C-alpha cells in the first residue's frame, strides 16, 4: 500500500469531532414602552403601485456557437425611475402643491444568464451574460395615485428703482431681491416583481429551406448540424413597481400633513 493510500485509510477511521458550546438562556421580561399619542412621523409614502408592460426585441451573439439552450436566468435592474409632474393644484395657503398628473420615466435592463451546450460531444456548458436594455414612460393621472406627490416651488421677486436725479429713466445699478427656496423630497421607485413572457429562437431555421424574402442570416451555417451563433429574443415584461415619496404623516390621523 502506498503512502497516499495509507493516508486516506488512516483519515477514514478518524473520529469526526467538532468544537461546540452549549448556550446559556437569558431571562426575557416585557419592557414598558414610552408612547406618544398621534405623533407626526416622516416616512416613505406609497404614491402609486403600477404594472408596466415593456416589449423589447434583441439579438444576442453566442461564442462559441450553440446547439441547445439549457437554461436562461433573468433579473431586472432599474437605472432610472423619475416622476415628472405636469399638473398640480394648491394645498390651501400652505405654499405646497398636490400633483394630480405626472409622467413616470423608467430606464433599465434585463440581465440574462444564458447556459447552453456547444457541438462538442461530452463538452462543457457555456455561460453567456447579456444585458437587454429598455426605456420608456407611463402617464399617471389623478386616479392612479394612492397618495398624491407634494411639491413646493421656488419663487423670486425683484423690485426696481427710479433714478432720483432723472425720473424719466430707471436705475440699472440698484435692485431689491426676495427669494423663497423649497427643498422637496424626491419621489423614487422600488421594484416589486417582474413577470417574463418571451420567445427565444435562432434567426435561421435549418428545418425550413424556404426563403421568406428576408434571406438567411449570416450567422447560419448549414455545414454545421443545428449550430447557431445568434439568439433572437422577443420579450414581454410585466414590471410591477412602487413610486414613493418621503412625507410627514400624522399617525392615527385622517389627514395628510404637508412635507
């Protein structure tokens, strides 16, 4: 028996012990909390919860060429989600405005992890990561908002003066300015779910020699058995997301406090 065989033989008969400790239980008693009745808190408020249907088409190159797609894993990444107000109404005399209509601009990509087999017999499974980008917008009306976004606008006033030595002309070197600046909470988005409907196929069909007027793609090589180096995808994505804004809310109250 060789030294290596002796080593594995001795190792097989060793006692498999691990170091462990018994934990001591601690006492657990209730603590009396200090509560404030109807406090005003600043928390994220859900403005809208919408499902956007995104339709994209993409051609994904495969190197080396594939003969079979084994598995495709998908995730969605948002790179931009901006709410642009287009209609609003004043909230009493507070100086704040309630948004009643807005455009929601969304941009991101679908990250696809494609696992496929090449022509080699008893070969490896190849992995291709592709990013399928999408962008667009949705129109949010008053009925789409669960809670309205709140904004305040910056104002600027300017006063001019007459020239005391010549009342026919104004002074160009003297002004009075009054500025009022509000710093608003930026609405933002959170992903909830993504539902994919897609068709993946090779742009060239080796089982059909008929040319439908478009011609075979350059990636089709009939000298190879069912090989293809390009994958065409037609994707329908139902993307559900939340639109939120940090606002002041009175806990236990029926009204919405301004932020």
